[in-house]
C-alpha cells in the first residue's frame, strides 16, 4: 500500500469480493451510501467449495454481476473514482479471479486500485450499517471466526478459532447429515431451523483454550453422535449450536470485560443466526454494552463491504499499485493499519 496523490478524490468506489464462493460487486459513495450490492454464488454439486470451480464460476459471472451493480447504482464506469478488491484472506484461485477483474477495470479506466482486507471489510460494513463506532466484534463466517477490537492503530485479535471456522463447522456437519444448501437457504440456516425443534442436550465437547477456541472435535463428536443413531438430528443440531455458540460468546464476553468497550458487533454469514444473536445480546446487556448485528444483506460476503472499506482506505491516502496487488491468502486482520480510526 502506498500513499495516494490527493488529487483524484472522487465520488464513488466499486468493490469486488471474490474470496470464496461468492462473487460480489458493490458500489459505495464517499459519504457511505451503498448504491448497489449484487452477487452470484457458486453452489457446489456436492461437498464443500472446490477452489478451481469457484474461480471458474467467478470468471463466468463477473461481467453479469458488474453490469447489474452499475445498472442498479445508475453509475457509468467512467464515473467511478476508485476500484477496490478483496485482496485476502481467502482461497487463492477465487481471490485471483476478482483481483484480475479489478486490475483490468482500474487500468482501463485509469483510476486507483485499492486492495482491501476481507476481515476488516466485514467489520467496517457492520459499523456503517449499525452505527457502531468502537465495538468488540465477533466475526463468524464460513472461513473465519475471530473476536476483534480496535487498539493502537489496528483491529487486534482477542481470540480466534484454532482450527475450523464456525460456519464451516456447521456446513460440514449439515452436509454429513444430508442437509443440502439450496439457493437462498445456507446449510447453517437449515441447522438453525432444525435446532428449534431440539429438546435434549447431547453431551458434546466444549473447547475454549485461553482466549481461543477449537471446533473440530465438536464437529467430529456431533457427526458421530448422529451416526450412532441414539439421538435425533434435531437434538444434535440444537446441541451443536448451543456448544459452538456458547464458546464464541464466552470469548466475546471476556474480550468485552477486558476492553470495557460499550458496543458488541456481530458480523459475517453466521450473524444471521437468531440463537447466536440472542446469546450475544445477553452478554452485551450484562456489560451495559449495546448489541449490534449487521443486516442480513451485508452479513455474508458482499461487494458493498469491499467498496466501503476501499473508500475509507482511499480517503486516508492508501492505494495499491499494480505491482503490489498480488493476493494474500493468509492476510491477518491484525496486520492491517486502519488509519481512518483515531
Ligand atoms: P460467509 O462465509 O460470510 O459468506 O457466510 C457463509 C456462512 O454463513 C456459511 O457457513 C453458512 O452456513 C453460514 N450461515 C448462513 N446463514 C446462517 C444461519 N442462519 N445460521 C448459521 N449459519 C449461517
Ligand atoms: Mg461466502
């Protein structure tokens, strides 16, 4: 990232998200209005995300999604001021496809390119859409699970998963139980519905180590419990949710107690879950903090969050030259300077 020449401040930024299964394009004004947020998701025929197939999907739909976003925003390409893209973390082939589209667009239009950290973008869109200003954030999605809060120039990680992400834990369990994610209904949402009918708490591992947590043992135990056949799918879904959500809530509460911040923010795809929301609302209330949850449209991976974070970065003088625009598969949130926060 280098300092931008402050001569080309303009009106809006187009953001491209492509870190995993979603190809999203969003357009944000420099004042924080989201003019468009369009996406198309790769749905595997079976199993989890195949990175090469996801990248092929993204390349196939890029033109269509870009066109939809520009049409929705009522913006011509020539009116764009900045192009932002998700530079990492994520799956290499998926990230590279979005980065290639972003580079081509920025070069053709001769406007600045801004590489955005995907995790920072989830936090920033949550703040923009809820009005939270300095929250302890639980970011829980298909690929990431972490508790962060701003301190000394960066979002610091107070606790995180040591193995798989919360959404991934739910997705792998759900698929092994034969639950298929259909368009509009993620596997995590199918588990949420079944969990509502669960009545018996099945004994499953609860693994919090210091401020970090581990979900892979819980996943194995939940899958085994179901295969043994001595408990119902509804009870296992209920128990899996209770344990996994209690673990992330415990870590969030401890970060809240330590930082004494007055806001909690839930963001990422798993933020859609009402049971998780209710657990976090309780700990927020106990610490006299306001609980905020990102609206559903902006919970899962989306282009608008990249566009808005691109605006924040660009307005603070950050641009990404082409020769530094390579993707960063393991780009941690705590390696990113966020000069827009004082
Ligand atoms: P993301 O990685 O941010 O695009 O979010 C996708 C993840 O969110 C997947 O793991 C989904 O299963 C999960 N998800 C979506 N809706 C829900 C829900 N209602 N409850 C739990 N997980 C969900
Ligand atoms: Mg996704």
